[in-house]
């Protein structure tokens, strides 16, 4: 059950098929937390970029993800020299925020 519609934008880097698949797999891990929502209401907007700021040596990647939910946008970002590590970090941050968002709703429904 893959509810999440994912749009990916790449800035200053090539969005290879391998990177696209990596991003989609990481975002789809969140699906188990998002399955309670109507799939029409859930969208992930992913931006991956190679930073053009030269504050550090080497390539610095920036990952920014917004997940649109009913009445809420959950956002996380990270940057680092390893794009996959930054994607993983963002996925973990999003997972924590999604759980925080849905837990009170689950508790209030079980109290009824």
C-alpha cells in the first residue's frame, strides 16, 4: 500500500534513476504511518540539491522534504557530504514528526 505521491526536484545535480529509487524507498517507509490518511490528501515534495555555497570544502548536499497531510505540513531538512545519509536523516526526522502528529489523534479516538 503505497499512498504517498512523491514529487522530486533536483537542483545543481543529476537525479539519477538510482538516487530517485533511493528517495522513493525511504519516503515509502513512512507509508505505514500515513496509511490512515486518504491517499488523495498525502503528498511528499522532495528537493535534493548540491549546495553552491562554498562554506565547506567538497560537495555539500541539501535535502528538504515537505509532507502534505490534512491540515498539516510536516517538514524536515538536512545537509551533508553524503546525500544518502542526508536522505536517511530527513526520513528519520519526518518519521518522528509524523508519529507526534498522529499519536494524539489515535489516543483521542481510543478514548471515545
